[in-house]
């Protein structure tokens, strides 16, 4: 599954804005950096995408309505290419805010709604991976807690929602540690003799390579699990082993950026190499806690970590926006005359 475009009306600072996530030929862009200062709607865009996708189309949450000056109700329309989840489909899937009417043609509108309901059912059977990481993320210091994988880390719930403004629920430590531990333990176990059961060797390899693609930016390498505590360990450039809770905060952010998508892909496509599976990952304020050197290299490192994932990153960092191809940057700015937020693409996205 990949995103083609988003239209947002009457939400946050947007009166009506169309966001393209595909190139001129209609192919989804694998990397999009949404650049802008505070208050221009980056989080509103991330929340809009998260709430309007196959398997999880819900009424607008407070991230879309808070501070909105618009009298009309918010409307979000997203076009998706199912890709690996439905390779035979010849045209995009349009997912809209529930109860929204997109056309005056009754027959077409009924068909669109039935199609959306059909894909909601298909998504609950597996696939359609979407991972969102909010800007309110933080990392507590807590020991790893393992539970039955079949009811926790090995499951992918397409209806799982992420709040983009609730810091209480944005502690990523437990989920990140569980993802690392599950991949290491499952891949170390003997392959099951029954072909119907998934094999996990590829999960361990994918987790290690994806995490290292990012942590090498700050001088760390994922070593494995402490055999006594199952806590993830990382090797510093000097050779010493450091537990996850002791590595710098910027490194923990990078570990989560890789580990959480790998876990979701592995759970949604059991037995397959997560590095070869499609999905969409949205990270709000991806540059947070990172120094300028990492900001400039992060987009390319994410592409290396999971090449089949479509990355959508929001940032305030000119360094990060400048590190990407002009075609991959969407800039949000307030106009000087009316204070409205407008979208700039191409060469205009680089003009400050």
C-alpha cells in the first residue's frame, strides 16, 4: 500500500489544500519531506493521513479540529495504491472521511462507499501497513516486558490509532524494546517443521540491518540482547556495550524509526522479508533531537533501511529539506497578506 494524494478541507489551518505524494507519471514518491515552521499544519496533515486509510477511516480527531477557524466540518480524502495488498486493482482506492459525499452522482457515490467498506474488511485480514510516530514521542527508562507474541508484538492491528498530541501515550520505550527482543529471539529459534508456520530468520536480519542503517549516523551499532535481562544492547565506536536506556536520546529516536516499522511489516506479512514489503510510515518532526549532520543524512538512511516503505516526514529543519531532491519536498508557509497556509512544491519549496 502506498499513498498517492491527500485533499484536506476545513481542518486546522487549511481551508482547502491538495497534497501530491506521487510524481508526474502517477507513481508514488518513496520519500516526501513536508517542511515548514510551527503552526502551518504539518501535524494536521499527519493526523489526516492516519485517520483516512484502508481499514481505519474515522471521524476527524481533535488534531484536525483544534484551533480551526472554519465553520464547515473537516473533510479528508486520500487516494491509495494497494500495490502488494491488491496487485490486480487497476485504479486507486479513494478513502474519505465517514459520511462525506464526494460526488453528485448517486450511483458512483454508493459504489465508492461500498468499495471503501470492502477494503476495510480486507485490511483486517492482513497487510495494509501504516505506522505513525508522533512528535510527542519520548523514552522512559523501564525494563523490557515480554508477553505472548501471538497476542502482542506479533500482531498487526490495522485499526490501531496514534494520537499526535497526547504525550502520555507517546512513550516508545516498551514497543521499541519488544520489537528488538521479539526479532532476536524468534530468529534464533529453530525453523518450525510445518510449512504453514512462519519462519523468522529474515525478521532478525531485517531488524538488525534496518536499525544499523540509522544508528550508524550517531556512532552506534545494534549488538543484540543481553542474555541475562533480554535488554537490547548497542556497541559504541569505542567497542563498549551500552543498553538501550543508556544510549543518547537521539539514538533512541533512530532505533524506534527502524524497529517499529520492521515489527509492523513482519506481523502483517508473516514469513516474508520486511525489507521487501510495502507500507507507509509517517514521522512527525523527524528532526527532533538530531544534530544538523544527522538531519542532512537521515532521509537517505531511511530509504536504505527499508527501501520498499513510503516515508512521509515532517520537519522544521532546512538542512533536512535541503538534503532531498526538490521533487520530494512539500513546503507549507503562511502568506504575508491574509495569514493563510499555502503549499509550495518544486523549486518554490526551496525559496525562503
